[in-house]
């Protein structure tokens, strides 16, 4: 039965009994009446819940407050933003919180904005009492809180210029009357009309109230007035009232008591008790002080100046303001008033008289006194540091020349010549020594040493030095100043074609003998003798021989030195002839007479060299004998035949075999005309 009832209930609850579109389970609060249901429009304020939402039928805007017309507190039930809990928005003309207040009176002081100048502060409104000097306009009248009297100027206590803010008649623009004890214009001054910082003695007010810096005692304070006693006299500048006050600068002779001292010193400038004898006072009275600038002088003392030099005779003194008639002056102390050149300003000169009146004669300062110098080394030149000015010679060794630079050495003075020395002494006292001097003596000649090998080049010219500087040398024997490896001090390089030791011999010392031999000689030609004589030399070695300086001696007396550039290539021959008239270019070098001029000539010509038999020929370089041959020295030599040269056999080309006459033969080949020989090409015969 229970189950049946639950089943029926469930079925009924899910049914829409009134046909309004919603069942009980779907929110229909009265499913028997179609006028009630979630879809039915609510009719407000009738006490019936037509839409079944369960809310108050008197809260149409749903803000939780019933309408005011139906006993609630909501003053506008059509808007949820209007209710007692809503936030009030001031000054929009709406009462959002339903308080019923004036929407333009936020501070609720009874005065709405904008009449209330601060609607956030209950204590500020037109009806409030003003509290001065707190910076707040409590009564909203718009006036400055620092101008009580309303004169338009702020109180000085608060940065303004109104010195009396309770009195509208006192401010910087107000008219002010002098000496009334009231500072109406707030300038801090009532009794100092001329602005000099002092008020008159008769000022009856407490002047310290206006300006503590002011003083009392101004004797002329009104600029618009000129009292008779303050009118300047004697053509002096007229002071203004502001120039007159206690302790002010007081000009003399103008009759104005500018310092208000009341002292009678206007016409006594030196305060010696006597007024000026030349400038009258206000009553036209003159004093007796002839010099009112000097308290020590009342009258002037005059001295007769007979010689007119400005200095008088001290024995002629007289006193008065004006000079006596004649030549008088105020300076005395002339020691001889008959000579104008003699007085205290006179110039002392040597001559036995006291021209400057100092009671000394011919003292050291005399204008024409010579200067003397000690001459300790007695060379007639003195030490400049010992200068003495004196009319007379101070000592026997004194001299009038003070140019000695070393007064301990008689050989040093301006009269000496500069000498080269190790100590660089300045003998002639010109401030320069040795090479720094213009023309020193005992110099050493030196030549440029470009390669720095210690030897100079004579071709570049020389200079004279005391101390030879770097880059110069006293030895001018360098034969190649561009190469430091070549000099007289160098060792000969046998592999070089240079004269390394500069003795005009190439590769001297590099030979032991036999390197160059005599291989052919024409000593008996058919033609003219000795023009057609020649000799052939042979290089027996496998290297070229630079034979500069080769010497050829004939019979121990005639000799010839081969020219520079003589080169005999390895296993080759050169021909030396007396002249090259016949042989021409076959003749390599000429030793006798350079007739044709087509061959190189030696450094010496020797036209006495004659190869006619018998002869001995010696070849040498640098003192080393290379070869010696004496033909016809014994019976082994071939018999000479005119026109045929002697040739060394082709297999016997050495310095040993050529000493043996059997190694030689007569030429069989003709070289010109009927002349036979083989100059420069090797032997044509066999021994």
C-alpha cells in the first residue's frame, strides 16, 4: 500500500496539473491554478507571489528592501542601486542611500555646495568663525588668512610686508609722516629722513623700534633743507644731507661739520691747534699755520741758495710763510753753496772733492771710479768675483780687466789661444773649450769613416778636431769606406777579388810561389826593339788569380807593377808587352810605352825594361816570389834566333821546369809577318 502511494505521488509530482507549462517539481507553487507558475508575470504590491520565486511582493527591484510606499525603506523600488545600504554619490541630484539629505551638503553643516567652500569639513562654511593665520578660510569669504586688516598686504610675520596687520592704515603703500613715531609705510624708518643711518638728537621717539642698526646724533637730516652752517665755502664740493652724520668723512676747508663732531678743526687740517694761513674760515678769518698739512710746521724755514742747486746754506736759516727775496729754498745741508755741483744730491766723482756732501771724498761709489780686480796669477787679467770700485788702485796686484776665468793659472786668460787638451780646459776664457771653441790649436786631422772600421777615406776631405768624434778617423788609409771588412787593419781574403788590407795588392800573402809563371818571352824580335818585346804569364792553378800589384823585375833593376784589375783566370794566360803597336788587343797589359793606347797600362811605365839576352825575370806579389827565370844562364837554353820567341814546353808549364833551359824551345808559329810566337794561346813548339 505504501509503495503504491509513493508511486502515485511521483507520478503526480511530475505532472503539470494546471497546464501552465510547469509542474510542481519545476517550480509551480500552485499546480492547480494556471495563474501561478515560473512563467507567470509577477503583479507587484498585491500580496500574491504569481511567479512562484518566493521573494517579497513589495521589493520590485530585488535589492532586499521593500518599497517605502508599502511600509519599507526603499525610496525608489524600481532601481536596485537606491536603498539605505547603497553608496551615496554626492552632487548628482539623487538620493541613492534614501537618507532624505540635501545631495549638495556632504558635510551636513546646513550649507550646500558651492556656497560651502569646503563641503567635506563641517567646520568650514559661511557661518563659521574665522581663525586667523592658520592658512584655512573657515568663513569662506575668500580673503587671505594672513591679512586681518584687509588692506591687501600680508603680515610680515608670515612672509608679507604689512608691519602692522591689525591697522588698515599701515602698509607699504600708505603715506608716511616723518618724526611722528609711526612707521606707516613699513620701511623701517621714521627718523632718518636722509637715509644715512642716523636720526637727529631731538628725535623724541624710540627709534630702535624701527631699525636697531640706526644711530643717534645726525646734525643735518632733512635733504630738502640746506642750513646755513652746512653750505660749503671756499669753492669746496657741497655735501648732501646723507653725507652728514656722526663719524662721517669730513673734508677740511668747506665749513661743513660733516662728522657732527662740533670740533673746530674745519680749518686746522693737521690738528696742530693753528688754522691755515692761506684758507679763510666762514668768517673770512685766516690763521697763522703756513703748512696746515704738517703738525710739526707752523712757519717754513728758508735757506739762502747762492749757487741755485736747490740746497741752501744751513747757516742762513730764517722762518716765514713766504720765501725771502732772492734765491732761497727749504732744503739745507749744502756743504759748499758756491758750487752748484756740490750738494747732497751731487754725484761723487774721483778728484779729491766731496761732491755729495757726505763728509767722504772719492769714496768707492764715485761715478767715474774704475773697477779693479785681483790678479793672483799675474797674467794681467783679474778675477771677476773680486771686483772693487775705487778711485785708486786697491793693491799692487789689482788690474782693471776682470775677464780671467781661472786666476790661479797664468796660461789661462782671454789673451791665450785655445789648446786641445784631455781636460777640456777653456784656455782663452770665451766659455768654450776644445772642439766647442771656434779655432783651437793642436788639433788632429780626421777623415770621415763611413763604415766604422776605424779608417777614414781621404777622398772625402778632412776636418780638424781636439777629440775625434764617432764616424771620423785620424787614419785616412781606407781604400773602401763603404765596407768595414776592407781596411789597412783587415786580413786579406784569398777568395776575394778585393784589396782587403788596402796595400794595393790583391790576395797578397795568399801565395807560396809557382802560382803564376813565365811561359813565353820574345826578347829578340825582327822588328824594332824593345817595342816588339813581350812576355806571356800562365796561371798554373785551378782558381782565378787577382794579380793587382804583380811586380815584374828584370835583371834586378828594371821593374813594373801590374795595373789594378789584372785578373788571370784559372789555367789561362795573359800577355804583357812593351807597347801594343804590333800585338794590339792581344797585348793584355803594357809595361813600357803606351803608344797605341788600346791596352791597360800599369801603375808605372818603365821604358828601360829590356828583355834582350841575357836577362833574369822575377815575378812577385806582396814580397812573395812566384817565379824566377834566367834565360841563357847556362848552355842548356836554345840558341836565340832573331824573330822567334822562347816558349815553355806544353807539358812543362810549372815554376820548376821553366828554370831548366831544356824545357824551352823556339816558336814555330808566326803571329805577325815573319815574327814567330804564340802570345796568349799556348806553346807552338816541343823541346
